[in-house]
C-alpha cells in the first residue's frame, strides 16, 4: 500500500502537540501573573479620597493610635471609619482655616458624612472580622502594611484567597502579643520567635482556619 504521509509528519505531529501544550502552559502562567498583578489587585494603587489623609503624619508624626479613629476595630467585624466629629475634635483648633480641610468642615456643618473610599474592600462573599483577628494577636501591619509610612493610604497586599490562606496555614508567622497588635515596625524575627507558643496559648485551631466556612458563610 502506498504511504499516504511523509515520514517527516511524525516529527511534525510531535512538535505541534508538545508545542501546543507548551503554549497552553505559557498562557496559563501569564494569566496567573496577570491576575496577581497590581492592575487587577490594585495593590500599591492610591485611591482618591475626599481629603488626602496622611497616615504617616497622624500615626508616625503625631503618634495617634489606630483605635482613636477606627473605634470599633476591637469589638466589631468592621474597623470603622472616623466620624467627622473625630476629625473636628482636633481640627476645630488646628489648621481650622486650611482649604484642604474644607470638605471636613462642610461635613460638620451639614451633618452629611464624608464619603471615604474603601481601600481594603473585600467581596461580599468573604466574611472578615477585625475584632477576631485583633483578639488573636494579628497586628494591623500584617494586613495593612506600614501605614505609619504612607503619606496616602494604599494596599500592600493582593487580598486574594491565596494570600489569606498563607497566613491561615502558618499563623505563627504573623501572630504577636496582644499588647503589640497596634504597634508598627515590629521586627519579623521578634514577632515570630515565640509564634508557635502564642498559637497554643491563644487556643488557635490551625486546621480549622483553612475550612471553607471560616471565610465563606
């Protein structure tokens, strides 16, 4: 019987099959990198706010504690955004005529709250409770980064599921003494040297932390 295909087609078929698989793998890798890029996650992207509030100035410069503005962080799922009255507690005396603070004064006069833009905004299908994390010794900077060095607020993490699971798999890497939760600049080695002891002391069930229902309720 006459040979239909040239022997070189054997090589051609192998090249196309493995080449196609290689292209698919490259496309999957490129999509994974894209989905984790700042373009998608908005990490390190500064969001526009009604007032350009500087955490660096207020936290590092003035030494204001996180809880002064985020009043419900220890007792509620939501950390709370500062009411205008909190801002005016200081700015009725300090920089009270500054043009940059006019939106704050207008809010105070009219009683209409400022519309702050959420920087760390999780999807509705994700349950997150600030008070639980604070009570279990997870510091603010573990999720929010060094806000004391941010002239304008931005994300430092992707907030994607893999990022959350990395901490839930190994809480000893981030856990700290409860007295240090609101402390900024705590060295990693200092925070982790007795992390496993704290996990046991706080009664954290590491296996349970990775159950789906923990975050998806």
